């Protein structure tokens, strides 16, 4: 059986760590590392909501995503200089926002917006899943900051954990947490977002060459469930620390 | 048990039709209707490929998606006038392109590009799934046009059918082919893209409020399989006509 | 005497038809066909006016124009993807708006805006004149929709018909309603917009190579008057239907 | 009979002057004044043509138009800062280019482009007609510059004069060369572009409120012919000087 | 010792002139000439301030800068057509605004904005320093216009003169007021902005190849002080005239 | 005498550190910290130069600058989402590029481009001076990477160190290395860029309220010289490490 390039077992994730309070200004922040993928996540509180939500008594969570130009093997053009965000960037930032909103009680947040920024300092595959997983920590810490100022109760606003992992069919076997080498060569690639209690928030599966079967997909989902449970465990340790 | 707004059964699709050769200029074209959702799909052949594919002996399929400003209940701002395509538009056109490429043998196409345009004339939910399903017809007819000129063999380039359907949890029951009313109110919304032989090409499932369970997701997939099989049958009739 | 490519007589227009209520959402809509030129015109009512008209008790009619990328013989770049509307597009949509406002009593409309969208599904010359002629039907039907809700009286707001036709010098003879082949080869090209009672609203005459004479221009105007009278007759039948 | 605000007679133009060689860098340049309307026209020679003309042995004349922000009574937003040219700007620069090309033998120019820039330093109505009239001088002087370097023969390239004037119905009478006050209040506004030998190059007539009649239009054309003849006379004096 | 291309002495400025009231519409305007560098400066009064200053009882001075496309030896692309202002343009307009604000008592101006536009009609080096020097005249005349309407007292709002000059090391000697030939070849280039009473407002020194020494910089500053004193003298004559 | 907010002495810099090889992909990289100002600098080698340098046998150094949205006390809008880089961003990235080019022998580099990216992870004043100082380390390490591959000799390409520091008049005293609190309140603010051998590369001095005197400026320059000498010492230690 062909080895994974990193020598990991099929169900073995990369080393994951969360460095809280990375940024002195943000209400919540976290540098999340999935192996060599490093994403800085910040949560910024603003005392206003988008125009279409105004006077509805409900808050909002939004997200933006970016990559430093040399986060990758070859330098990419800076999106600010290109004058627009790529389709991929927009897809990812919409996904991050939806994923976090799925575990937040927006009316309990009150008429405020929390803006999540996920900026990839170094990329090695799985930047979107690392972003979601780290953003949850930044969001949690932002809510703690608010609780310390009697603005909200964290437990009423944040209903559950949320974390994400990628899985894929690489060299004919299902593997979890793809790094860049695997991601580039995978036949099928799927991202899963799940809550701490095992609820599904988002599933995105894509055939990169030939279609995949239901059985393959079921196997990917099994790997994802275990991986996300592990990530949620690490999140719990991180916020306990 | 609560009825669907349209009175349809949970596993009942809307009336689907394909009007081929809608456009006199395009090499392939099709006006696809899923109930009140009407999308004009055209396939345009170009004798060149994007720069990054040049001299590789491989072709390419790309797609663009648009909505007429008053395709919807309220007039939306024209994207050409806004000066950019929304994140949603980009997400959809990337999905259409990927879905079609999954059933095309790109080297057999030769160094040419086929551009698919899906323009929504009228929207009532499910525009992306109707687009993919209709685009397959336009692509097929474009390839037939090429075959008639001895450029390719259709059966070597087009490996299978591809079609797509949306499913969702509406009023606590799994239903197929959501219209706009259902889509707006659904708790979970999933789009499936599958081939004629039942292979999975793309799965996108999203919780719109509370997370969904594996069982619910399995039920959505069952509905999708039946629906897509039906769509493939209708595609076969259409190209036989 | 050289024949027109279509075999039409010099003063013979193409077959013109109006398909009302093409769109289920718009307050007024019409698919207008001048031969193979097909334009979908919708009229959308909005209960607000542009900032510079606010609190003036006057309404506004505005127009936007677009072409589907494969409306033409060769696929054109999508303006939403290019990030801006061409000079030609802007010229045409300004013309459509001016032409309709010439027959509307804006104070009688009240402080509301009607947005006209003219989207060319298939082009074969004369898209701007077809747009104006079809837009009048969409506008009329939008006003009827408003009258049915006691918002206005159609006869007080809509003072007259308006229609448009192109004429040109093709192969040394003046001809009416140029199709694409004629348009590409015409030495002089003129568009006329006139009201039902024969008033001139807009004249645009352009030499495409050598200058034209006053006599030639007078002949073009004669053809235009007859053509527009015919179009107004067809509009009358359409709204009577 | 109501007077014109300036006290001019109905067929009386403003004082027109041409200041050649206004710019030391341009191959041809001219500051044209129609009363208080002042436009700086430059002609810049480039030894290349647009991509679509390459290797066709034909030259090209193109034009750009701009207004300084405070050329007008109220400061307008700078288009470079707004990030795009308005529809009006694009309409005018297309008109200037077409008008000049009508009197140029493009093959005789050779595979070169002359770019005309018309920048309005001060506006008081009629900026597009002043631009065309002054641009002809700049173009002429650029061609003279080329002739002095044995690149072309002016008389073979420049087939005729071209000049332009606006006319309109103001206070129920037809008047020539509208200034800003007249332009704002005119019921009908028409721009005429004609050659030195009286050929028509472009006619643009627009009703600003109520439609106009054929008789009114004929009267405007009579005024325009006389006015343009006068302008051509002044051009001749200017280049003789 | 190598001569300057123009034959000027090292401390000799070009001929400088101010043509006031160049524009009939602007509240203040001035065509400033530093040799062949000609800049039209206008000052436009607006009875509102930017959003971030609202209700603060303070006014604002802002500036925009532009170059006509053929102000230079080779035609440059029009920024309005390119769709954005270059970094150089933005740098210069920020500098002009800061320089003028340094001599204005913004609370004494009241809650109003004066917009300065500096448009280069012809360039021969030193456009930014000519712009600042001429803009002061336009600003002064705008304030006089306001004083004549009892809106402000000029002497309370305008605290001092401000003028600017470039100096540089050309052919190993320090020279003042570089023209284009010198500017292109200078090893070091420095712009100085100073007040009438000799206060420093802005210093920008740049090595264009090899670094410069403190002694060289001190020499440039000496030349600048004398040059600016001369410019302030000319400003005084101009506003006295 | 009023204390600096940080308690530092007037000539005391913040703690400065360089973390080399922060990024695994870039040929050279460095996380530079000036107190709480943290900038990630990367140097990316590309085997091509801008079009205007092609076939000239000369290399190029260019720079881009960005700030993460929550690098600052209040979240700023992401420039990629705004669709353009601010004037400030462009000013800074031009400065970084010029400063580095002043110490590089471009012909010795060969026909290659090194792109420097300076991304501010956390801001507390002085981001542009920290960027230049850290970018020199990234550039140095990129050149070392090239030397290890026998592409160049570092000592022939990199002629000297370059570093930068800000100084200002805060509370009536000249201080070095302003943090955000000082920067916001400073009356005069000056940035100095100097080489290791004490040559001046760039001076930018700006009065933020009242003009400054020559004596004050001389004092700022004295502080800058000492500060930059210290920075160069730290650079030497860093690359020795």
C-alpha cells in the first residue's frame, strides 16, 4: 500500500496547535497551525450590523479570507493589487461565515457584528478547514471579552463548537487532513464542517477527475467525523488553557 | 403532514423541458425549464485554450453564469453595471465548469475551448442545478456540430451524462427539486451533481439554521439519485428527438 | 438593382412580433422580435427615485441594456466579467431611457421609478431600435399593472406611443430595418425614434465611410416615418390583444 | 420676440478662435474657443495601431475627451478618481473619433495611430462641437509635422475639413451655437458634423421635452449648414496664418 | 564646470508667472508657469466637509492632481481611461493638500471644504512644486471671494504663504528648480515646502542612484530657502496686482 | 519634562528583533519586530523582469506593502475587498522599493526580479521603517539562497546595509522611533532611510500642524543617524547568527 508523502497513517491528522491572543488589538485572535499551514484568525467586534439587518435586534458574523502573496510555493499576485478577490477567495470566506453562524445565536448576540479575518501566513493544504477551526477560537475569545464587559453571556451566544477537516481519495485510499502534495494529486476532495455534538454544518465533495461512489463518500465522512472530534477536543483544551 | 407550497409530493420534481437550438448563432444551445426556472444555455466553440494550457494538446470547458436583472421577484442590480460579479455568481459558474469537465475527455477534445453560458431568464429556485442539466445538452449539441465537421467523435469526448438536482429539508421532511418558496424556508439545502452511471461529481450540503444529521443527509442523497436518474432519462429523450 | 441579402424590398421591414408577459415576475414584460433580433424587455416598478429627484413629486424612467455573450455570431466577453459596460452599451441605454421619457408625464407618474431592462437574447442588427419599440410595450403593461392597483391612470402618464427603426444606404439605395449583413456594409446608418403622432424624438445619422447628402438623409427619414407608423400599428394590436 | 441670453441673433455664433501650438510637446495642438467654452486639443502620433488593425497597412484616428473638474459651474467629480469614464464622456469621444475618420484616408496615413485628446478647460455649452472643430486643426498640424519629415503628404491623407455646431429650439425659435444657458433650457438640441464640401458626417437630434417636427428639424439643419461653413472658413484662415 | 542644459546658474530659477482668474467658474484660479511647466490650479468652495469631520466646526482643504495625457513628451495613458490614479498621482495630491493645510486655520474656515485641482497642461519638471505654489494663489483668491461675501476674514484663515521648489544634485553640483532634463539625470532630488516666514512644512529627499551626504543635503536646503523666498515675493506681487 | 508614553528616553528605540526564515516557501523571509509593530517580510525570486527592462541585462527589486485588517486598533477595510490600494499603501511600497534598490547593484543581479512583500501583522507606529529594515534581511537571505546555487555573489550584488527609522517632535522634544501614541500626537514626523556607511537614501519630513525649524530638523537627523547605526548593528548580528 502506497504511503502518504508525509508518512502519516490514513486516519492521522497533522500536528494541530492554537496560539491564542496572537494579536494585541483584536478582541479575539488565534494563530492556528495544521502542520505547515498557518492561519492568523482575528475576531473584531463592531457595534453595528449590515444595513439589511438594522433594527432587527439580531447580530451578524461575517468573515474575510486572504493569503499573503508568498504564503505559497510560488508567489501569487496580491489581490489588493489585482483590484479584486478571486472566486476561490469569495467562496472560502462565505463558507467560513456560514460555518460560524451555524453555532451562534444571532439574536442573543444583539445588534452587533463580529468580523472574522482569516489570513494565511503559510499554506500547505487545508487552509479553509484550518481557518474555520481557528476562527472558532478567535470568536470564542471575542465573546469572552464581551462577557467580561457584561455585554453578553458566552454560553447563550455560542451554542456549540464548530470545526472542519478535509478528506480525500489519494492513491486509491481515503485519507484525512490532506497536505498540499496530497491535495494536488487527490482524485476526490471533500471538506466537512461539523459541530461539537456531531451535527453536520457543511459538506463539499468534489470529484477531481473521475466520479466517486457512495461508498467512498461514506468512508470520507467516517474519517471526517473522527478528525473533527479530535479537533473539537483540541479546541476544548485550548480554551481551558 | 404539511404540504409543499406547490402541492407536489416530496419526491416529485417540477416539469422539466429542454428546448434545443434556441439560439441561431451558438454551436449548441438549449433553453432548459425546471418549472418556472428558465435558463438559456449556450455552448461556444473557440479554437484556442487559456494561456496555462497552451501546447499541452488538451482542451478546456469553462462556464459563465448570469441572471437577468428582473429574473427575480425584486429587480437585482445588473452585475455589468455594478462592475463585478458577486461571490455567488462566481461560485456557481465554477461549479458548472467543474461538473461538465467531469464527463469530458479533455485530450480527446483537442486544443480547443468550449465556453458555456448559462443565463437565467426567469428564476424560481434551483437555477444552478437547472443550468448544469441544460448545459449538458448545449455541450452535447456543440460536440455534435463539431462531429458533423469531422473535428471530433462525440462518443470519445463526452464520456457520460451529467445532471444536477437540489434537495432539502422543508417543514421537517426531505423534498426534491426545491422551488423558491421552499428554498427560502429550507433548514438544510443540498445540491447533488451526478453522472448517468450514478457516479458522484459534486455534493454541496449546507445547514441554513440548525445542523443536519447523517440520516437526513442520506435521505437527501436517496432523493437526489432518483431525481437525477429521471433527469438523465429526459436528457436522453431530448437528444434523441 | 442589387437585392437586399434577405430578398426584402427597400421599404420592407422584417416580421415584427411582441410576446407580452414573457416574465412572470416583472410588472411589465415583452419579448420583441424584429426577424432574428430578439430582445427581452422588462419594466420594474420601484417606489423610490434617484437621489437628485427626491421630494420633487416627479417620477423617473431609466433603462439598462445588455447582450447575452452568445447573442452574436462570435461570442463576446460578458460585461459583468470584464467589470464594465462598454461605451456602446452606455450609449444605447441612455437612448432607450430618453426615448421613453419623451412620451411619459413624469409628474403624473408620481415619485416612483420604472427601470426598463432590455436584454438581447439573439442579435441580427437593429437591437437598439427593437429595444425601444419593445420597451414601450413593457412600460405600457407596467402602467396597466399600476392602474389595476389604483396607483395611476395610464392615459394620464403615457402620452403617446414611441417606436424606433434603423434606415441606411446599402448598395446605393435607401433601405429600412437593416439586418446584420446590411448594417455591416451600409455606407450610412441612421436611427429614428418617433411618437405615434409623428413627432420626432431622436435622430442619429452617421456616415460610415463617405459623407451623405441632405437628399439621402431626407429619403431615410421618409422610410423611417412609414416604418415607425407600421410599428405603432403593431404596438396597438399587441396591447389590444 | 424673446432675446437670447447673450443678446445674439438666432443665426449668430459666438466668437470663435484657434490658438495653434498651444502645447510644446504634441505633434499638433490647438486651444479652441467658442465664446467661454475653451478646449485644448492635441494630436499625438504613435507608430503602432490597435491590435485588430495590425498588418493591414491602414492607420487609425482615435479620440479621448475629458473635462477638468472645475471647468463647469459646479465642480464635478474627477473621472480618474471615480475610476471610470461616464457614459456621456464615452459617447463624446466616440463621436470625435468617427467625425475625424470621415475625412481621413486611413490607408494613406500608413500603419500609424493619431490620438486626439480634447480636454475642456472651461465649459459654457457646445464642448463636443468645439472639440471636433478644434481637433481638426490639431490633426492638420500633426499631419503637417509628419509631412515635414517626409512621412506622408497632407493632401493625400486629409481629404476635407470637418467641423461641428449645435443648434436648438430655444424659446420657440431655432438658434445656432447654444451656450450653457440656452442648452439647459432648449426643447430640442441637435448636433451636426459636416465636411468642408457640405457632406453630412453625423446628425444627432434629441427632443428634451416634447417631440419636434420635421419643419423644425429642417430649420436647425439650415442654421447648421451656415454655421459650419463659417467655421470651415475660420479653420482655413487659422491654418493659413 | 558643466553647464545646466538651460544655461541657468545653479541658484537661478526659471521664469515664474501667475495668471489669476484663468477660469471663469472657480471661486479662485491661477495658471502658474515655472518655465515650460504650466499648471492650472482652481479652488472650489463646497458647503460641506467629509463625513469624518461633520459637526466638528472645522473646515477642510483637499487637493487633486492630474496631467493631461499629452502634457509630456510621450503621450501617457489617461488615468480616467485606465480606471485608476497612479501611485505617483496619489502621492502628489496628498502632498499638495498637506502643504496648504499647514497654513490654514481650519476652525476659522468654518465647516466648509475647499477642493484644489491642479491640472498640468504642460510638463517640464517640477510639476508638484509649481502646483503647490500656484495652488496657494487659487486658495487665496477663493478666500477673498468668500470675504467679499462676509463668510470669513482672509487674514484669520490664511496664516501665511506656502511655496515649494525642487533642488537636486546635477552633474555634481547642487542646483535649484530642476527642469525635465535635469530631473531625469539628477543623482539626488529633493522637494522643499516652506512658509513665507521660513518654517519648514515638508521635506522629501531621494537618492536616485548613490546615497547623498549630509553636506549635500544642507546645500540643497540653502538653495531651497532662497528659491522659496523668491517665490513668496512673486506671490505677494501677484496678489497685490 | 514630559515623559514619553512608553517611558523611553528621547533617544531610546523600542526592542528590535529579526526572526529569519519565518516562511518555509520564500527564498528569504524575516519577521521583524519594533516593539509591538510586527511585519512579515518575504523576498521572492522570479526569473523575469518587468517588460520595460527586458533584454537590458539588469535586474529589478520591487516591493508591495499591506496591512492585515485587524493589525490596528480599529479594524480597517481589507484593500482586496475595497478593490484598490490606498494612496498611503502605494506611497509606502514605492518607498520600500526605492530604498532597497539604493544598495543593490542591479546589473550584478542579472535579469531577474526580487519581489519584496511587507505585510504588517500588528501595527504600533513605524510600520514603514520596520518594513525597510526587515526587508533588507529578507533580501539578504534571498541573495544568500541564490549564492548557494551559484547564481550570484552576494557581496557583488548587495553593496551595503539599508535601514530606516522615524523621528518626531513629541511634546516639544525630539524623540526617536515613535510608537502609535506618539505618532498620532507628534507635531512633526520624519522618516530617514540610511545605508550602513551613513549615506542618506531618503528623507521625508512633514509638519503635522505648525511648521518646523531647521534646528529641529537637524536634531531629528542626529537622532536618526544614531538609531540607524544601531539598527545596522542589529542586522549584522542577525545575519551572523
